[in-house]
């Protein structure tokens, strides 16, 4: 790889990272009773809970669903990062890329 190719790859990486960070990923649990929205930087930006789906006695169930929704959103961000790095590197694993 020559220097010009490396620079182009770096530019593509920066652009792809910016696009990923601007993307919102949604994780849900309980058939949509709990929704978590997470940025491409793994920051939770919103938590939505259907008040009709829970009552005061269901707090433990609600907590489990919040964790499940957060995990689902996190997995979507991780999957998007892996796809991006694979597209950028042609499938090569480069330590520290993501």
C-alpha cells in the first residue's frame, strides 16, 4: 500500500466513523414495552417505557426489560462497527481499529 492509498483509507475511516456516530440504534424488549435508543458512540440517548405495560409490582420485570433493550441496542452498534471495519479493511482484522 502506498501513502496515497493509506491517506484515502484514513479519510474513508473518518467519514464512516462520523456516519456511525450520527446513527441511532434502537433496542426493544417486551414486545416494545421498553425501547432504548443508542448512538453509534454507545451513548444511550433515550429510554421509552410504555406505562400501560407495567404496574408498581412489576418493577423487577421492568428492570430486566430495560437491560435487555440496552443489550439489544449495544449489539446493533457493535454489529455496525464490525461491518464498517470489514468493509474498510476487506475483512482483515486490524487490532485497535474499533
